[in-house]
């Protein structure tokens, strides 16, 4: 206790007197967060680190609207998927200690998982190439959410019911929380210590991260924990959106603060943990079976931003939004932890980085003049529904006010056939083969490739073949389909019904669920359906009437 007290006081001294950037830089950063810098709004805690010390550290907004408590750099946030790098670090350190190997088959530790006819290694799980369907999406497809989970046994049972994988292990990168949830279970079974205990002993205590822990016991009281919020409309009101009972760890579950994360960031330059393999393993990108390198390493995305190498990861759950953005060559990091669901910490950290690294960063793409854009093809030539073949995932492009629109966003035009949604994702259209195709690249990695399909319409008589009750043993859930005002509507349990849009023969799209493909028996009667979402493919249902 005495050691922890001395460490806490020392840390408080370090962060209370940071090396300061120029006043102009600080003012520019404050303007970035101006929308949150008020007493009646949730907001964000910010830390800007250079060479292992804060050069700017500030909080904007309120930790608890109910109690009127302001955010501070000591405020403790739910970190969401930022937790994954700490789970990965625990696996690496457990391997160093001889408890496991990264190339072990997961069945060695969790034998009750189904046998899919392939070995599934811990390394593939760390890189999200295992093929495990995302349990978060499976819950959503069954009409539930994380708040409905009573214990980790619920998730294990759900995973055990899955009859298939998204892909053959090692063939594709498909981000899935199931991987890291199961890795937490591997740590417990291999080391005989929970992930919370192992990480505390091997990461948090050695680094002095005294306010950081994996929250695996919802009865614990955590000092300085902040609530999170959703907007309640356009009049400045908010709704509380947080869970004090959710204690599932591995894919998420970490609680931490800006001040503690400074110590984690330092460790990437002067590793104090384990026997020396940690930093290399965490930052080694995954390799697919065909030799293709992916951006994902171990709990970290490796990429570039405006020409500079970066290491980053974000997190989101309940109303919490978090991001760690590191520029290793510049020994520069931005931490941004927010307690408002509409905050965009990835965008915020990039803007902050641009303030301090503007001389190092390549210029952002210049806006095209209206006269140049006028010479490009009308964007309506790209409009339509597109379907990729392996995942049966649909993307719809439309035109509104002269702009190409997708996913509710107006796309920025970069060239005749080239668009972007965020600056990171590049959308290319190609009609050279006589059939329009679209590809989406993120940091030079293709993440989507699809062909445009013709418009497809069905009348009420056609739709009647799909109506009825369907049940999935994989989800332990029922879907009810009925026709209403000329539309096929899907209801899950007591949830509101959603519209299904026909996109091809026996194929429908759902804004909420993904793509539904119906199957027919030998008499051509619709007898089953499969749901394909981005991270849970081919989930099966059987028609029961």
C-alpha cells in the first residue's frame, strides 16, 4: 500500500507539471474540442504525449451530468476495444512464462468448442483470421445486445452452437470480438488466473497503472469512473447510456484513464514487461495463408496517416468512445477518451496530431474545384446495389443533391471514378469489363469488392412464398416474416419489425441485419434462410410452417 501511494503521488507530480507546447498550439487544440467544453455536456479527456511526457493534457465537459462532476485526466473510462491490446499482451506474456504457445490450437484450452475440421490457433485469433463469428453480432441477430448477457457462460454457449465459421482459419481478416473473449478464457485456463488478475500482476502493477483494471466483477466500486451518454434530441438534452452490470472482458472490459495510459505508451519505447518479446509480437502484422500481410497485428492496427506510420486502435460500447493514436517515428501519441456516443475520437486525435505534426504530415487531398468536377462522369452512373460474392454483403450507392451517397454519408469526390468516405477509405468504381464494380481500400488493403446487380422487384404474390416463421438453433432465436403494405417485414421476438428489400432472386437486404438468402427444397418451396452480416456469415434458420 505504501509503495502504491508513493507511486501515485509521483505520477501526479509528473502529470501536474507537463512540458507545455506553444500557447497557439493549445488554443488550436481547444478549438477542436470546443463543442464539448461546457458544463452541461459530456465530453472528452485528452492527452498529447511526446518523448514519454505530456505536452498537453486537458479534459473537456462533464463526467456526470447528474452530479455535476467535471471530466479530468484522472477520469476512468470504459475503453471498449482498446482493451484488445492488453489482452494480446497478456497472451504474449503468458507464452513467455511457458503457460501456452501462440501457435497452440485453441481446442487445447477450450475443448468444448466445435470441431470445424481445421486447427484454429491463438495467433489466428489474435489477428482476427480464425473465422469465429462475432458474438456481438450474433447477439444482435438474435434480438439481444451485450446488456442482455448474464454471464460469460452465455457467450460460450452461443459460440458452441455455431455450426460454421466465417472463413477457413487463416484465409481472411474478419474482425470478431469472439476471438478476444475466448483469449481471455484461454488466459484463465492456462495460467489458473483470471485475465484481470494476470494483467494486474504482469502489466498494470509493474507499470504503475494503479487506476487500470479489467472490469470482470460488476459489484466493484471504481473511483473516478464516469458515466456515458447519448443525445436525447437536438435540444441539448442527454440520456444515460452505460452499464454497471456488464463485466465481460477480453474483447473489451478495460477501465483506464488518460494519466494511466501515459505509462502504457512509454512502455512501447522502453519495455519493462516480460522477457523482451512483447513489443515485437504486438506490432507484427498478421499474414494470411496466401502470404498477404494484413493491417492488424496483435490488438493493434498498423497503418499510415498522411504519409506517416501509425499504430492505433479505437473502442466503442454503451456511450463510450476511445482512441489511442501513436506515431512511433515521432515518439508522439494522442489519447482521447470520450463519454458521448456521438463523439468521434479517431477524427479528433487525427486533428490534434495535425496541429503538432503539420510539418511532418503530407498535405490532405486538395478539394476539387466545381469546374473540374463538372468534367467528371455524373455520379448517378455509379448508383445502385452492389453484392460481394464471398460474404453476400450488399452496399447501396445513391445520389442526393448531386453527390454520391453511401451508408448515410455524402462521399467526397477525388477523381473521375474515385471517392472517399473519411479520407482513409478509398472507393473506386470500374466499368472496364462492361459491368460496374466497386472496390474499397483502407490503407492500401482491399476490404470490399463487389459487382452491381440489376434492380429487382417482387409483387405480393411473390413475397407470400417467404412469409412464415423461421427458427435458428445457432442463435436460439425465431424470426417471423409477414407482408405489410406490399413489403416483406421481419420481426425478432417483440422487437419492432424491419423492412426487407428484394435485391435478387431469393435474396433480400436488411439495413439492420445484412443480407438474407432464402433456400428452397426439392419442390421449390422456401424452406430455410441464411443471414450474412459483415462479421457473422451464413447463420442458418429453418422454416417451421
